[in-house]
C-alpha cells in the first residue's frame, strides 16, 4: 500500500468526520436533539478514554507485562458503577453552576477563586502534555510502519517532521471543530457526534483485527487459550502494589482528566444517560480489551523478536498481507489519537482561556468597567491560540523525550499528574470544611511531588535532573531521591510517586483546610455544591430561556420611563429590520439593554433583572453579593449626606444664636451710648454752670467753696468714668501686665472693704466673714484681684435693697483653686438679666442714681480671665451672689 | 454496594501469587476478570434499568411543574 493512499484516506476520513459534526450541529440548532443527545452517543463519546494508547499501547503492554493493562480499564469501570454517588453529583453541579471545565468546578467550589483555577489549569496542561505527545508518537509510528520498506526496523527516520505535521493538522482540525462558535454551556454537539463515530470506528477496527487473529491466524478461541498458555506471558506475574495502584489511578483519572471531565460531565445532557452509560461503557471497555491479549500473543509468535509490540495491531495484518484490514486498523488508531487530542485540546483551551488569558486580558484593559463588545472575538482567538499552544507543548515534549518511554508509561505519567486534582475535587464535593487555601496547598504539594518523582525523571537523566540527583537525592540528601523518597526503596517508580504525591497532597489539603477559615463566598459555594441535591430537585434541561420582549419592555419602562423605553425598543426593532415596535431579544440587544439599564440601577442589578426575565440561570450568589455591594454603597452615600445635613443645621442654629446675641448687644450698645453721653454731659454741664456762677463776683466765700467742691466732685466722677473705659480697653486688648506676688487673701479683702468705703457709707454695709478660712496665700496680681473685690463690694453697697444690707464673704479651696463667694441679702438679679450683667455697658438700674457706668463687672470678668480664673453669678442664693474662682498659683504670666 | 463489590473483585488478583510453579496463569486470570467484569456489567444494567425511569419521571415532573428559571 502506498503512502499516498494513506494520506488521501486520512484526509477523506477527516472530511467525513467534519461532515458528521456539521450535520449534528445543524440538527442541534434546529432543535432536533433527541437523537444527537441520546444516551448511546453519550456512552460512545466516553470512549475518548480509549486513546491511541489503548489501541496500540495496550497490546504492547500485554506483550511486555501480561494482564497489567487491564487495571487501566477496571478503574473506570468501578467509577461508572459508582455513578449514583459521584458522577450524578458532578453532573448536577455542572448543570446548576454552569461549569465548563474541571478547573472551573474546583475554582467555583472554593469561592470562585481564580487562583485555584489557574493552578488546576496548569496541572491539567502539564499533565496532559505527555498524553498529547503520546498520541503524536503513536500516529507518527503508525505512519512510519507504512513508510518503512521492512517491518522489522521501525525506528522512524524522520519522526519529528511527521509529528509536527500531525500536530499542525490536529490543531487545525480542533480549531475547526471546537471553536466554530461559543456556547455558554461549552457544549459541542458536533464534536461529540464525531467522537461517537470515531468510537465505533476504533471498536470495529480492533475487533476486526482481534477476530482476524483468533479465526484467521489461530483456529478459534480454544487454540488461542492454548497459545496463551504456551507464550512468554503465560505466567501471572503481576506486582500487587502496581495492580492496586494502577486500578485506583485509572479510577481517579477518569474523573480528573480534563477531556474525560469534558465528555463525562460537561457534555452530559441528561442524568438518565449516566444510568445507561454505567453498564454500557464498561461493556465497551471490555470489548476493547478482550482481544488485546490474543493479538499480543500472536504478535509475539509471528513477528521477529525485535518488533515493536506497540504496533502489533498494524504489523500483524501487514505481515499477513491483508491491506484492507491494515487500513482499517490504521484508521482505528488514527481515530483514537485524533478524538483524544481534539477533546483534550478543547477542554484545555477552555480552561486556559477562561482562567489565564481572559483574566489577564481584562485586567490589562484600562476601561475594565465598560463591557467590551468584542470580548467574544477575544475569547475565540484566545481559544484558538490555546489549542495551538497545547499541541505545540505536546510536540515539544515528544521531541524532548522521543523514544525514551514506551507508550503506556507516558500515559501513566500523565494520569498520575492529573490525579493530583482528585483530593481537592472529591474533598470539595463531600466535605464542607474544605477551604480554598487548603485546596491550593494540596494541589501545589501534590503537583510538586509528582513533578519531582515522576515527571522530571521521565525526560531522562541528561536533561533536567542530573545523574547525581537521581542517585544521591537533591542536594545530596539521600532521603530526597526521586525514586526513593524517605527511604522507600524498591517500589515501582509509578507506585512510589503516586503514593507519596497523593498522600502528601491529601494531607496538606486536610490539615490546611482545618487550620484556615473559608470566606463568606466560599461558605455559600460549599453549601451550594456539597448539598446540591437538597437545593435542586430533578433535572431541568438546558432549554434556552425564552425571553419575553414584552416583559423586558415593562421592566425597562419602569426604570427609564415610558417614552424613553419605547424609543429604545423601536430603535432596536429598526436595527433588526423587524416590523412593529418589539425587537427580538437577541443576545446583542440584551447586552445593550443591560448596559443602558445599568446606567440607572447599577450593573449588578441590571444584570440580575435582565437575567431574571431572560430566563438565564437563577441569580448566582456572586450576582446577589454584587447587588448587596451596590446597595451598601448607596446606603453609605445617603448616610454621609445625612451627616452633612445635620452638621449644616447645627451650624445654622449656632449662627442664629450668635446673631441674636449680637442684636441684643447692639441694642445695649445703642442704649449705653446715649447713657454714656448723658453721663458725660451731666458732670460737664454742672462743671460748666458752676464755673459760670463762680465768675460772678458777688458770691460769698462759703458759697464759692461749696461750688468749687461740687466742680471738683464732678471732675472726679468724669475722671473715674474715663479711667474705667480706659481700663476696660486695655484689658480687652490684652495689653495688661500682671504683677504676681504672694499675698494673703484676708489682707486683700480687708483692703477692698476699706477702699470701697462701704463701712462709712449710708446705709452702712455690714460684713459677715470667717477670717480663719481666709488665711490662704495666693500667688497672683494682688492689686487686680483687690480691684475685683472692691467692685463686688461696691456693687453690693449700691444695689442691695435690703433695709440692713449684709454682705457675706466665704472663702475656700476646691481642687487647687481658691473660691470666694460674695452674697448679699437683697433681692438679687432677675433671671432674665443674669446673662447680661457681665457684658459691657450693661446696667440694670438707672445709672444716675448710683453713679456707675456699668463697666465694673465687665472689667472684673476681664481681670479674672487674665488671672486664669473666672467670675460667675450664682442664682438661688437668697440674694445677689457672685463667685470668684482664682487659681492659687497663676501660671499665665500675661 | 456495587462499587465495593467491583473493588473487591478487581483487586483480588493483586493477592494472587505469581510464579512459574502452578500459579494462576494469564489465561485463567483473563477468564476470571472477564467473567467478573461481565457479571458486574449485567448487574449494573439491571440497576440502571430500575433507576432510569424514576429519573426520567422526576425530570419530566420538574419541567412541567416549575417553568420559572
């Protein structure tokens, strides 16, 4: 058979698959999904688990180590038998939370944490890379079988070149299949359909080769059993630990492999499909593995010892000269490889673009708030680039590790890497105490151990880990040897790596989870996911929500107002070219509407409202939290406003009070000005008139002396008045200098009584004092303080209206301040005037009668202020009562 | 129950003594595993048949009962 025929066959086959996928997509769009989504197609699509490794590698494995390959199929069988416990829950969660990948699931479980998503994505990419390399290797090898003249020498001459072409072809294929459109649910009906077809092709191909071997080469089942018993692999020599390890590993892998998650969970349309798959998929696996051992045995018998057992499926029919069968077998292998690569690349590109590229892109955009209209294109481009990147990585791995490993071994490295996700996933599904930090630690620890003990050594000793590290451990520490951690020597490297990575992973996950506390969002998500069956009853189906444009219209009217809403909808209808007023609720329109509404009610609320009416999934916790955030910020804003308005009204009240006081003072001032001019004019008038009389020569000496005395008295009164005014002005302008001395209080009171002349006045003022209490030394300006006392005493003498006026003087010390009370037995000062008596120019009675200018108390208050004390009126003391408080030590010197 | 049975049946071979002198041969092992496998598949088929209809009915009920999103 010529190489050209092979190429043409491949291209035709690819074209056929494309047509199948296209037709399936078409049917799905038309709503005829019943057949496209049948459980048969679902079950067949699961066969993406059986890759080129199964097709070629299992035979190779059987030829090398007997039945060990079976463990790889027994694990998935157990998982599917347990579908009611695990898979059903996964599918339900994926449906309610719109999960698009395994990274999405774990990120979502741990509070929508993108960090976790990134870790899982990286693990998936690194873990899947060897697997893609494996597919490239198998396709390359199978091509090589045809290009070689002799089937004995399989070493591919130009392996890298073929692998690169295959990788590029597969990338193109995947982009055409997987990223033709964007679906919110990440369903790919066309791809699933094509994979189901490929599943049939590979099953038929393998069974055809198997049947040929049993009935064509050997003579029936009995003969085959005889031949098995006589072959090199007749003896049962399975390492128990490896058997258990492989079974559990493959069980973990079917849950954790990105491509398996994609077909098993994401593409699952109906939980009932799981029920059928639970027995049909194990049956498929059984059929796939049934003929592996016969093929291996016959291959060992027929072909020369140097032949590569991985290629027995191809080389046996080739050696027997059955060209058609060879082609079928080749297509089977080709199908296995392509289906795996396509699904894996789709799954990985979804993860890479959702968890790495898009967050980066969105954070780099400065205008992150406004939703970009072309995000869709960005997503598509990033998906396509991711697909190319993933395949390129696979190719690089292939060219780096080329020929170093047999097919099965590469597959197992991949399995073990991806299995690191298992503790976080299963723990997250069933244990509400699991936290984000715990999951991150578990993942990182497991991944690191896997990389160190299995992945890096797979490159050979020359490339990344040197020979000395492999022999003596990292930094020469023997307990850190990649194949003998903590002295666990002699184990199979895979079992060893698996044991340590999963154990340390789970331990880190549990311990850190117990030690840390989840965030509120994590709590909500864990409740939603762990108790998913309590929250959702039964299946809901994925029918596209039918959007009621009228409902949207009503809602928009409420928010924007009727006229504006109608204008908006009409404009949209015109744009869509529809007659009438109501446009179709296309996604673009919904997006525009949401943007418009978010201007009025906030983006989160707008999103939730449109989502509610558009029948999208129920409002997510995140949406609710965003709504709550918005409400919170509005609340805070209104609180601030309230606070400000309170402040304003307080200030207004203070201003009003000040204004009232000013008005009252102004009135007083006017009154006083007229009084003072009157006061000044009265003595001036009498001085002028008496001096005129004195000019009259006819006056007697007696009269002259009397008039001169009057003139003198009036002049004194004028002087006193002017002195007071001057005094007050000096005090108010703080120009006074204090003359601090140590003086006895009693002496000062004595001096004040004497100076006031109250004892000699009529009626004489009597004093009640306790001289013993007054023996207090005060460090103050004695003259100024005495002046205050004089003022108070003369006031009592002037204004006390009792028949026998008595002034009681009491002194004492309170908290370091000296307190002197002056209380008379008069009628006191009316309450309404008490606030005014210390103001300048205030006088309660007619000034002419007592001859004061109303400045005494104002001066006293100023003096006390300078001395660091105060003077106050005490009400309800049975008369006018003033309290003078002065510090025993005056600190202020000015 | 069934997964536990599966684990038991599938991991049993790990305890078998390999060796040249009259241990269990590959063909016998293959026969045993295929037999166990088929048995489990038949069992799962029976269980799935019983569970299939209730799931469908519940899904249908759910769809008719709650049209809201």
